[in-house]
C-alpha cells in the first residue's frame, strides 16, 4: 500500500514478502477503487479535504492504461489496462 501512495501504481518489479511478482494491474485498480469509495463517503460526510485527496489518488488508475494496446481479435478495441 505504501508503494501505491508514493508512486500512484504498483510497479511490475515489486515482490511482496512471501508473495509472487503478480497482479500489479489488479492491485493498482483495487487500490484506486478503494480510494474512490473513501472519497465518496468523505464527500457525503462533508469532509471536502479528504474527499479531494482520495478522489485525486483514485485517478491514478490511469497509470496502468496503455492506449497503444490493440485486441488481437478486434482491432477496433484500442487501449487496455497493462503493466
């Protein structure tokens, strides 16, 4: 989680103690969604500073977006979450 806070994504070369070097994209998206949810709750509670902080950090999901990826089965599908 600290790497997410400092970089805004989970890097490909991160190996968790006792874990494998996998799931960087899904972890990044999970952390972004969590921050989005916290931002929504903070907004409902009129905690505007927290809402802004977490909404901004939730936007880091774009760090995993590769606009140059094309689906092998359908070249009209362009862009994909990818390390």
